[in-house]
C-alpha cells in the first residue's frame, strides 16, 4: 500500500471517528487517543491501529517499541524522533516516517512553546501491547 494511501486512511479516520482517550504510557505530557482498532482479514494474527498523539511543548517521551510497523504523520507542530539505527529525524507538519517493527525510538518535541499532533497507523501483532517501554 502506498504511503499516501496510508496517510489518507489515517486522516479520514482521524476526522470522522469518535475516539476514546487512553492513558499516556509514554510520558505525562502527551495524550494518546485510539481512533480505530481493527482485525485484519488479509493478515491473520495482525490488527491495524490508528491513533493520535498530542504532545506538549518540551515533551521528552520514553524510549519504546511496537510489535509491528508504525507509520507517523505530523498533523501539527514538529516532532524529533531518535530511531535506533537511524539516528535523529525531525518531522514537520505534513511529513511522514515509517518505523519498522520492534525498533526502539523516542519522541521529543523540540519546541518550548508549540505542541504537536501526530497521527499514527500501525499494523501490530494481535494480543501484544501496542507499546512497550524500554528502561534504558
């Protein structure tokens, strides 16, 4: 599936879904809202999850990984991701990034006065936590 199709799907779900707020497992200065969680018929044992992450100015998230591929789209603001094996990548509004399964990464909002909003789309192993925090 093309990146533009994934981003379009995430945005459609973002703007048309009612969502439930979930606790921020990655830090106190962010809110994760799951918009959609769906079993994938074409990939048994996998589920697609679309969510938003709202991050406060100056956010330094915890290092973590996901049990599948994650696609990130920045809807507002700027986000720097420190991705294992890739280094730091700064995304601005309208930009995207793919993070492969099980790759440790950490989100930082480099702005001291502007929040960010990211829309993420993940294809994860069903039954696993969608996010696992890494201690180091």
